[in-house]
C-alpha cells in the first residue's frame, strides 16, 4: 500500500457502501491490513457531519461485518473516515475535491464508483479536469455499460484518465469463497480432474435464486433486468471457471477463451425463459408497462474441446422461494443407475455434496442413491475467518493484484453474447410468476434441476 493513499467511495451514503464496502474496510482494519495513514473518503450528497455519518456507518458495520464489533478497532477505523459532501455530477465540484485532497496530503488514489452507471462518465470527467495526480486506480461496479456500444464508450472515457491497468472491473462473485474453490476442486482431485469433460459430464447447471425483490434499486434494475444484472457478469464468470480448458493456465486468458466460445441454442423461444414476479409493476419507480425480466433461464453451449456438446443451464431470479446459489454437475449414467452429481453450494450454505449409487442393504442388486456432504459454513471458525468477497477484492486492488478482476476483453466478449440473446427478447414471452415460488413453469420444465 502506497504512502499518502486513500480510497474515495463515490456513493458513500448508498446501499453498496453501507452494506458491503464499509464492513469490508472495517474487517481489513480489524485484521491489521490497512496502513496507518490510509484514509477512507466517503462522498455523498446528503448534508451529514462526519460524526453523523460515522454513527450511521457504525450501525451497518455492527450488522454486516464478519468481524465482531470491537470499539477499540472502530475508534481506530473512525479516524480514517472523512465524509465529503458534493454533487458528483457537477464537474466544477471536483476543484473543491482536489483542494480537499491537497489539504489532507493525499496523492495516491483508489476511486470506487459505487454509484449508478449513468454517473461513471461525469465522475471521470470531473477527476480528469481537476485531479493533480494520475496516481490513481478505479474500481468500477458492474454493469459496465448497458450493452457493448455503451461499454466501449465508457472504456474510452475512463482511458482518458486511467491507464487500462488501473481500471479494476469488480465482479464480487470472483471473490466468493466457494467460487474460488471450483478451481481448487477441479485441479487438485484426480477423481474430478480426470472426468471433467464431455465424455463424463452430461450437463452443467448454474442457479442463483434470490428471495429479495428489487428493493431500493428499482430505477437501475428496471433498465437492466436479470440477464444484464446477473448473467452477463456474475454467472458467466462462474461458468467460465467451470468449463475453462486449462484451470492451471493464465486465469483471465482461459476465461476469455470460454467467453469467445459461448454459443446460444438456435431456438430462443424454447431455450430462453423470461419471467417477472407478480407485483413487480406496482413497485416504486418501476414503469407500469415494464417488460423487464426479474427472472431468466437459458440453455447454452461452450464449444471448446473439453465441453463441446454439453448443455449448460443457467437460471436466476428475484423474489423466489429461497436464497440459494449453486453449481451442479450431472455426470453421465452408467447402465440403469442414477447419474452421479456434484453440487457446489456457493451461498448461503457453503459446501460440496456428491451423490453416488450403492447397493440397497439386504438386496442383491437393487441400487440406492446416497450422498456425501461437506459443509464448510457449518464450522463457526470458517465463517469468521473467511474474508468476504468485497474484503478480498478491495485488498487485492490495494496491492495491485488484478487476478480477481474482470478484464476489458472479457467484458467485450460477454456483452456480445448477452446482446445476441437480448436482441431476441421480443420473441420470448414474459411469464409472470408468483412471489415465493420456484419461478416460471417453463423454466422449471427446461431440465431436471438438481437440488
Ligand atoms: C448484484 C446485483 O451485482 O448482485 C443484484 O446487481 C444482486 O441485483 C446481487 O442481488 C447478488 O449478489 P449476492 O452476493 O447476494 O449473490
């Protein structure tokens, strides 16, 4: 970590900062990972004094930080945090911001854009106009643009101030413990390593169910929808890790190869399902005629040597029965036995479950399916000692470690594919599903989902 450095949180009084970023920074404080002179600048429009802001921040940290709240640690943390009020869309305000940095002696920066995507360009323009230094990295939240064209425009604007190596595209799924574990599991167990291919694997399923609705993010979400909000980034990242040819090779390059080989099925109307939860149209800030999907399921293929011909099913949605994210691998059947399956539970439970066939006791040939379970999150120590995704990623950025961030060329490839699918959305009916259900009927019928 550089001397005289700071992280500036644009969107300092927003949900992401309160729920994820401040708790993550507090965890880094409590594990001694922040250097003494490191500052945290929270930028917001509201008229808070620093003390008022810290009072609010404390409540979120108490609720969301994995480390138990400790007043000694918090007192140290408090001294780093400065609330700075400004209108980030006004370019001239950045003059005042620069004066503030000068007064604080801050000249190495991490800027965190925890704001609506429409503000990414105004903020960059403001920094470009008045910043006294280009010792700056930027962490930028997804979605990066609304499609390939707007992503390219955004990338060009960012490049006028930040070098390509200073742009950290954050995808917090890459920081999740069990997603990182997919590689370890593939690479370090001969029984999985040797059978991780289309000869032995029949299909792959990735599902991310959420029980919450759009909440306070309706304005953004209604323009985005499930495909752009979850699939184009988070779930494609997971997919790339599962199917990459060489998990021991250069990670980002291997991921890119997967994104370049994504293939949709030819009949979109059968293999892509769009849904909207009942009541969505009545939510605040949602257009009453909205056709935005809060659920999407699709079947696709990755035409690399390893997985050519293996169907991959992805589904995600809001206001579903349970919050549960998992990856399931269905292996090919041997004779009349049931197929083996491997489930990697990503959240909220973290663990691995393997189902296999065994003889039913007392019979000669009758088979039954049984399972072996490993529950990582059942161990309290694991829960407390495992860095959360944002904590891990913030720390990586502070240390110039780009390995867990998405690369621009990956974003281009994943947008191309997502755009290809969204261009067909008018051929796909929007099915209304009940809140608290499993999602639209046609998605349930798409394949035999492994639970
Ligand atoms: C965000 C999406 O990137 O990820 C949200 O914008 C979604 O809509 C969230 O709820 C899911 O993250 P997690 O970590 O709760 O699975």
